[in-house]
């Protein structure tokens, strides 16, 4: 995943979006990050809302795993009964992400814990 770089605030919007897309591309299957963490890893701390805009404007050819980005409470940001919300939940569940009601345990499904899950199971 990308790290912070000097002068991130002086980058063009396209460059900031590219950095965000690279972070999202690096989220392993079965893992989630929240918008704020994606922004931090892209070198844009405090720019969680920019992550949402970048995901909405991502070129389809990038085929981003957008569904692996959730809010800071571990919830899907789309309404649960909306087509997008239902699709995101189904994609995450297909990757083994478990919901407790409508909430994902962000620690349990963090990329840092991915290796533990591979070696030792859920």
C-alpha cells in the first residue's frame, strides 16, 4: 500500500485519486479498511471524504475492490436496503467477512490480521 509522501496537499486531484485507488487495490480479499485509514495510507490524513469521491470517480477498467472500504464504525455507508448496500454486503460476505448485525469488526478484518487468518483460521 502507498505511504505518505511530502507535498501531498500540492498534488492534483487526479494524483490524489490515483494514490487512493492504489491503496484500495492493495486491500486483500476478506479484509476491510475504513475511509480514514485509506486516506492516511494514501498520504492524505483527514481526507476520508475525498476517498468516497475518488471511489465514485474511479475508472471502471481499474476494477477496484471498492466494497472493501467501509465507514469508521465498520458499517457499509450505503443504506442497508439499497441495491448498492446489498451488493456491497454480498461481496464482502462472499470473501468471508462476517457481520454482527450490520457491523464488521474492523480489527478482526483488517489487512494486518489477514496473515493470521490464513495461518490459523478465523
